[in-house]
């Protein structure tokens, strides 16, 4: 399969597994949770078939999955894990620690809503809980981008200017369980693009070192600052890696952001993940009706591309943020960040934030057009679209 | 300015002095004995707790061996990852992987991770330093706090004799997983400790050591009595030292010349002070019964 680059129709999860295999991880640790399962099942089969030479640790929880890849990375291995929803939340304590220890693990954050009420379906409330962990956070729009992003993710994570774990947000079911044609790179190409991991420090008796010390107030702030600085460095590295990927594989799906028909757009939709594809289709349709509509994809949620966003959309009259998450008691998370990006700038467009698609509810053409209509009438701080009033009776 | 470099072991100790453990700390002594018994070719994963805090205050470190601290409850999982990495990278012979922590870190909050790592059969030496409560946070009750011990969350009072439950039998639970080697030892029996550490190191697969380590601060005894108290725990029958190989008990440390009454162990410790006030006679009998049952069950003394 690896000798010639070919286009194959694969389930999203399989595509990710193939990408991870091509990156030659030394250690994989994961715990099963829907809809992440197909990714780790595929990887397990690859290990069982000898197609992937890696240690596969079937841990007893997601907390241990994250901890095992943390330990593996600290010992100098390239390590990978995947999870979603409740499993992601269980990992959360370890994710902060992993970033603080500067361990370049790659994690697929299959996106699923969180309990209560229980849902197995897609939104992105789970991985946004990792907002402040120190993880570099990328969101994939389609299965080709998810595949490509994993290959890029290891390179970004392991760059010595970064040395941070990277998570890839990938919409559960919508991407993980749908079949799309994808171009699979060859092993040779990936090996050229992604050299073996060269840790700066790792655990070995040949050069003993102490990792994960306790600190007092005279050191802690500097450690956190350096973590923040590594995030800042990641901006440049994400752009470089996307460029290098384009040159090597001929594909570019954006770096920190991606834009679609935004140049002269009066109305610009902003979103992350698979929803961006829907918005592209709608923008195209509206263009045919003569309406100047464009789309901004936030590809890197951390580091957050403040400047790039402002440059891309400040020419618009109206910006409409469509997002599958809600910071309860505030607004949609992405809308908050976009507003923050514009504070103190000239030519601030009008901005509306809409919460859509929670717990797997379809975001239809009608949903988006309704948002467009509402945003043209007045600005919305945080409005849920498609609410069913019959279900909203007060107790 | 602050360079963490490789220093020469002080006095050939792999656990350097200068750390901030309390005077008379049984755990720091045990940690040094363990490392010196293992030698330099180890990689240690350490749980949050006293040992981690007093040995790794940046930019200082007592560890002359590669050492990592991640979190409180995940140490066996971190060690699993280290062991798997060594395997995957062809560095298996480079080091013995050690996962260590206190009774809270291993028998309570990290028990799931411990169970998982043992069940998966990783080639790791697990060590729990049992000081019988959460000492780092101020002497709160753990699953290994003994019956009737007064702690800050199981205090003795007008209607309480302290901790109402017996110690969780962690070693036996680990042995039931099928671990090839499980042993209980004590800082008061350092030859026994060294022998068990070295024996464990020579066995492939998951092996588990539980080490009784008195805590003068938490137990309320004189700092000069650490070793004596540790030995009294064994000599009364309250802390049986044994080895289990493939689920069977293969050795015990016999009590000589004969078992001491439990009062000898309890009296020097403030955590049991309330048992020596009028009205607690029945409690002392209950504790003696625990010791007697241990002596019978583990054949600690045949008089």
C-alpha cells in the first residue's frame, strides 16, 4: 500500500489510523470510548498484523492512557493516544501535566458532546475544556485534512521550538464514521517529511535527570511563561509545517486559519471542524445569488490566531460565528475569542454568535440561513438556533 | 543560572542528602536503601506525596538516577509507558523500571492504575511506602491507616476511637492479580528490605513491595524511635513481613524470641494515645486480636 501514493475510499477513523501508522509511533495507549473506537481498533489490528511496530498498551482508563503516553514520551518514544467526550474529560488532569512537562504526544480528540444529559453524538464541548492546558489544538474540516493534520501534528509537536503535545479535534461520527476518498501518502514520503523523534531530554540512566519537580513561587511563573512562549513559537511552526506539507504532498488546507471567498466578502461565517464544509457550500450558493459571502475556518484554536483573524475578516460588514459549543453562563467559546481579537481595532465588523449542532443535532442549510437572517437584523451575543419550544417548559 | 547536571553520588548513595524530609523520616531512609540496593540502572516514576515533595524542590534534587514525577494517581500508568517505550526502542536492558509512592498514592487514589499495570504484566517494580495515612497533607486517614489510629480525618473523640476500619490488604490483592512476586518488608529490617528489593529486581514481570515506614510527625513518636517502632510493629504481629511468589506465601519473618504485647507498639505513639485512657480496654483487646490472628495466619511464631 505504501509504495505508490494512491487515492482510496476510507472511513475517517481508518484514515487517521493509516496516518498514525505512517508516523511510526513507538507507543500507543488508549481506552475504548464511542466514537473513538474505530481509530484504536484499526491501529490494534495493524500492530497485530505486524504492519505497525509499536507497543500497544490497553490501559484501564483514559487517565492511564494519557499517563502511559506521558511516560513513554518522557522515556524518549513517539507516543499517540485518542479519546473523546467523558474520556477526554477524565484525561484532562494529565493533559495539563503533559504540556507542563513539554512532552510532544499527539492525541486525536474525537469530538462528542458531554454528559449530562448523556449523548454519544458530535459537538466540540469536550476538547474545548482543554482550552488552557498548553496543548496545541487543531481542528479538522474533513477526512483528508484529519489524515494530513496527524502527520503535521507530530512534526509541530516535536519541533524543538515547540515541544508541546498536540490535539486534533475531529468531529465524532460526522468525520470518524463517514467514508471519503483520501490520498494516502507513501511511507517513504512521510519518512522524509517526519524524521524520527529527537528528544532534548529523556529518561535514561546514561544521563540521569529529574523531571516534574516541585517549584516554589520564585520559579513557577517562569515555567508557565516558557510554556506560553512555546505556544507563541507554535504559530510560526504551524505555518512552516503547513507550507512544507504543501510542497511535499501538494495539499494545503490552511495553517492557523483558512479562508474561502473572504477577499471581498461583506458577510463572513466563522467556524471550526466539519461545519466549515457546510458553510463553504452555502457561501458558494449565496455567491451565485450575488451575495458577497465568505467563510473563515479556525484551524488552530491554540495558539489562537488573533492577528490572522482580524486581517482576514475586518473588511466584512457582518461576521457570523457558528459553533457547536457553549461556555455556559457566558457565550459560545469561539465568539468570545473572536470578539477579544477585535478589541481596540479599527473597522470592527458587526458580530453575531450562534450556538448550533449540540449533541449531534444536524446543522442544516436552513439553520445557517436563519442565522444569516437574524444577524442581518441585529447583533446576537449568544443565540441558540433550532430550539424546540415544546421541550422548554419550565418545571 | 540553574543547571540541573549530573553530579557524583555522595558517599555512593543514589539518594542524596540535603532533602527536606522530617527528622526521623522512615520513608526517606527506605527510599535510600531501596535505591542503593537496586543500583544506578533504574528509571523511577514517583507519585505525588512526601517523598516527591521533600526530594525534588527545584532546582535541587536528591535523585542521582533518572526520575519523573507526574501526578498523584497515575504513577503505575506512567511507569507502564516508560517500560513500553524501553521495549519499543530496544532499550529494555537499560534499566529496571520502578513505580513508587505512598499508601495514598498506590492503595487509594492510584489503586485502579496499579491494578491495571499489574494485570497487564508490565516488567515493573512497584513500591508502596506505607506510612499509614496522608502525611504530606497533614495526617489524614487512608485505606492503609490501621484500626483505631487517630488521624486528622479519623480523630479519636468523645464517641470515636479513631479509624474504624482495618488496613486494606493491598499485598494480598496484588498477589491475587497473579503477580509473580509480592513482598512486605519494613525499614526496621533493612537486611530483609535489601534482600527483597534485590530479589524483586531479578524477577521478570510485575513485582510489588510494601514497606512499612514510620512517620514520627504523623504517628506522634520521638524522632529517635523510628527503627524501634518499625521493629515493634513486626514483633507484636501487627505488621507481618512475608513474601508471596505466584500467589503462595513462601517466607515470613519469624518473631523472636516471642511476640510482644501490642501495647509495646501502641504506647509510644500519640495516634494511639486515646487507647490508654479508661474505657478503651476493649479496643486494646481488639487490636491484640488482630495481632494474634496475623501470628496464626502467617505462622509468625510457633511457641
